[in-house]
C-alpha cells in the first residue's frame, strides 16, 4: 500500500468545466508534479504499471463539501497523473476501483491524500 499526501485542493468539476484549456492543462501539470514529488519522497516512482487491478482512495480535506459528482469530476487529473506515473495500468474499471471521500479540515490540514493498494477479490 502506498499513501501520497499532496498540498492540492481538488477543484469542483463545475470549476474545471468553466476553465479555459490552458489553465486546465496547467492544473494537470501541477498535479503530475506534486504526485511525482510525493512519490519520490515515499519510495520512488514505479518503473512499470502494477499489472493487476488496484484500489485507489482519494481523500479531499477541504473547507466546503462538494456533491459527489463535483468531487469525482474534479479528481480526474489525479487519476490521469497516477496512470502517467505508472501507479496504475489505466483508469478503466478493469484496472482501478476508485473511492472518493471528503472531510472538512482546518486550513493547515487541507490537501489531498491518495491511497493505492492492490484490489482484493
């Protein structure tokens, strides 16, 4: 099991949909960089995908709660970055099962925690 914590506040899907493509691309690049740094500090970046289905839990620690659709849509760049960094073989259902969670947190604790573990049958 790997746990990656990054100082990234997951934006709502509505906010991402309203963005021009350039800031949206910059956001995706930022997420890749943050996850890459967190991975390097916690054991490195995998050389290849795991070759088996994985379970990912994304915990967003935030000031205001989002509805489920906005939270899951805002997490797309996180999943794409996990695939890019080879923590996952892909983001299709046969490769990953994702659980989205959120909790209210004080300003000093806000961010995102991602837990990656093999899926158990």
